């Protein structure tokens, strides 16, 4: 598919488009290789918050306009925030890196990401903070903060080691080297590699498949996986019975039984 962008201001913007139950979230500053500015971070958080708050939306798809996902931070635009120890995202919104920071909400609904071309620094961290990543075969990845005298603080120091092991994480974090889609797949940073130009279509197909499932069960399953990773298996197991009981008493669970008996696709309402 081809998402239709607006004409962005010089500082860039985030465009959104609704396709049935899917919210497309487009990074729109192609003239600057989608370099991130404070307004873009704020608008991205607003889009993630919209996804969580709108009951008609079930899955998000993060993508980018132009040839590249992002060249990373627009350092002159964000340097003062770093020096002051401030975030460009206002408190109370869903924080797109999903780090569980105080005063910020965590996303509950699934996020699929389509990456292409250059995907540096914050781009890697946004995709690692999502749930499923489809990469074009022309991607160029680099976590290059150490080249600029700063540290990756959007989750790379956590999630690279979690996905790929300590040595692989240190290799790419400490050398700031550039690697391609095949290496990203090997390291489990991305889940699929497709020919360039097909990444958004594949990401949307995955999102639509997720959106066809029971929304409450999807959210509960996602959160249980994250709890197991962040708090350990015992914390996740403790939720099995109470969460399953809540789901089993939902309208969607009843519809799931009816559709099974009637041998038809289920029509879930999210209730």
C-alpha cells in the first residue's frame, strides 16, 4: 500500500491514518532523512496514546515516508533537552520507547514497525520497543551514540542484550558500526526481511491479522509476555488464572465459542 503524507513543516511531523482497526503512524520529515525533532517526539507520543485510548483501534503500524526510516536524532534540535535532562514527550502520554518511566504511560496494544533504508539510533530503539519488526532488505542500522559522545537512552542498552546476548550487544553499541538487515535478523532485532518496497505491506498484513483476533486476549497475551521478560516467569504465571478468568467471562470469549460451534470466523467486539 501507499500511505499518503501531508506536507510537513521544517521540523517534521507525525501523520496518522486509520485503516479499519489499524492506526498507521508515519514519520514525516523525508527532506532530512526523518531526523527526529522535539515536536516529532511529542506527536509520536500523542499517536501512541490515541492508539491505546481509542477502543476502535487495535494495532499500530509505525512506518516512515521517503527512502529512509530515520537518520536518528537531529542533535542540534535535541541537545538542549539532553543537557537539561528533559524529555520532549510531555508527562501523562504513552512513552513510545515503552521503558516504564515515572509519569508516563506504557502502551498496551501491539505495535508493528516497517523499517527501510537508513535506520540509526532512535530508529533502532523505537523498533526494539515495539512488538514485531519487518525490515526491507536495504536497511542500514547503526547505534552510533558513542560516536557523538552520548549514550543510547531509548532502550538499546537494555534490549540489544536481551535479544542478542551480551557480546553481540557490546559489539554494536561500543563500535557504532553499521550492519544490514541480515545481521539484524540474526540478532532477533527484526522478525522478517522482505524486498525493499514491500515492508509496509507486510507489516500491515501482520497488523490486520492481529486485529482480527480477540482484542482483550491480544492485550492480555502481550502484557503477560512482557511481564515474564521484565519481572520473571513466576510473576507472569501468577496472572494466568485471574486473567484467564476475566477473559473467559468476556463477550469475546462467548463469541469465540459460538464461532467455533458454528464453524465461521469470529466477530470480536473487544468487550
